[in-house]
C-alpha cells in the first residue's frame, strides 16, 4: 500500500514496493520499472511454484538414498549393540565364576596357613603354580566401541562454499618469495637488503580476502614443512 496516498495499484520492481499511480510518476520512481500488482503477484506465484517444484524434485532424489543410508546405519548400530550386550553378559558370567574360584582358593590358602610345617611344604610348588595360573587368566573388562559411520555428501556440501585464498603482493619479510597469488616460499637472506630493509622481520604473507562473520577453516599444502602457522588478523595490520 502506498505510504503517502494509502492506495495500491502499481508495483515498483526496483524497490519492491507498492505505489499509487501518482507516486509511480514521481521523480523518485519515474525511471523504475513498474507493473500492475496483479501481474507482479502472478509472477511471484510462479517463482514460488517453481522453487517449490525444484525443492520437491531434489527431495525425491535425495530422500531414498538418505533413508536407505539411515536404515543401514541403524541396523549396524543394533548389531553392534547386540554384540556388546552379549560380550558384557559373557564377561559378567566369567567374573562371577572367577570370583567363586578366588573365594575357594582363599579358603584353601587359609587352611594351609594352619598346617604343620611338614605338611605345608608337601606339594607346595604345584599348589603355588596352580594359584598363579588363576591370576594369569583373569577376565578382562569389556570396552564397547561404536564404529563411526561416514556422513555421505559432507565434503561435496562443503565444496559448495569453497573459496580460494590468494595472497597480497605486499610481503612483510624480504626473504618471502611470492610465486603466484596462491603459493609462496622462503628465499636466501641478503645481508645488504636485510640491513637496509624497512620491512618487518616477521615471516608472514597476508591474504586478500576479508570476512566479518561466519565460520571458516583452511586447508594448506605445506609440503612436509614443520615450521609454519596460519591464522587471522585484523584488517588494520
């Protein structure tokens, strides 16, 4: 609705606003493209319908594969869960059995402590060896680990937002050689140049790109080098 005259007849395609006939001929809007609001509404309905159909088609293509992948992941998790529960039950049964055996051995050892010396040394080596075997075969605790499932299409999705980072031609150190806007290397130090250079001693190259918000990460090929770093800085640097 026209803010000034409270009428709506004309749609301004430049400002995306509704105007009356008088305002559409004003100096502010005279050079803009206009059309009746009915025509603009039909056009936008067609845009919405087109986007809706495209979204529906994309969902139909994606949904079966996603559903099947989700089903496979759930089946894998259920199998791993079942196997882990079986391992825990088996380990619990072994521990209970081993506990009973240790209690029995403890009682027998207590009886041996009260035997006369002569009887104590009879078959002593065999008895001790038998008890050592008990401790060598103690049941181990179960440490369940769920397998990590791949996220299909994650890298393809990230590649939609991929942007190449290029370096500025202004290098902050005299021994940094800029091969092209995306590669750099360190050169030999020149003593005369180092003494007369007013450049910074920091080995750094700044990127041309600037961002103000969002989430970002970098992938660099450092060719086996260990002495490197990457980060962000303020635009005033």
